[in-house]
């Protein structure tokens, strides 16, 4: 395998792991939300959901930069 082929493989593997991590993060956030709602009831649940949504969007927003950095390292 040439350097470029290895690089493409690594980028593909990294992207796949990033995709898989989204499901893991969502499961963790759902569990956190359930624990909080069980603890505080439905009081302030709207704010909790907004906060978790914000965290999710921040997490996902890092992906383009990671991919751009990986691509740059290939060339």
C-alpha cells in the first residue's frame, strides 16, 4: 500500500469511528437526561433538553475540522 492509500484508509476508518461515536454520545445524553428527570421530575426539563441539544451540536460541529485536518495531512 502506498502512503496515499494508507492515508485514505485511515481517514475512512476515522470517519467511521466518528459516525459510531455519535450513537454512543446520544445514548449517554439520553441516559443523563433520564437520570436528571428522575431526580428533579419534569421541572426544568425544557432547559435540560436545550442544554443537551447544545452539547450534541457542539460535539458534531468538531467533525468538519477533524476531517479537514486529516485530508490536509494526506497532501
